[in-house]
C-alpha cells in the first residue's frame, strides 16, 4: 500500500477523523491531508510550523526508547480536537479527529492499518 492509500484508508476508518497525513522527519507533508469537504481549524500558513514541531517532538521522544521502549503512538487531547502521531518508517503518521471519537479504539485501529502496510 502506498502512502496516499494509507492516508485514505485511515480517513475511511471513522467519519470523525478530519485529517490523515504522512510527515517527514524534517516536518514536511509527504502524503495525505484534510478529509474532502472539511476545512482546517488552523491557518494554512501554520501547517508547516505544526509539522516541524511534531517532527521535533517525535525525535525528542526517542531519547527514552532504551528505558521505555519505542513509542507506538502519542496523543494530545486538545480543547477543539484530538491529535495523534504514529512513528512510521522514519516518518510520522499524523491524524486529527473530533473530540467525541473513541480515541482508545481508534489508536489501535490505526496501528492495525500501519502494521498491515509494513507487512505488505
């Protein structure tokens, strides 16, 4: 499965998922984006800053891999939405979703999709 197909497959998991994308370690959009028909909550000029900050956080978390094991996913529960990131092949798979989604189940559904990508 290619990166765009991965993003589409995750967007299709639940109607409350707003955004699914692959971000490079340098904070650049590689594939994916907003669900068609939805508008982003942030200004488009802020996207690059969000992606760079995400990449930095993911890299900083690696400092504790030896003690705690590698991160499988990370989540931020914000006032307006939920953000999740998943390390994937040196990149970062990043999603945003409505707050009323079952984020526990969602995270493990996304891990299943990611793991099937890595196997194929």
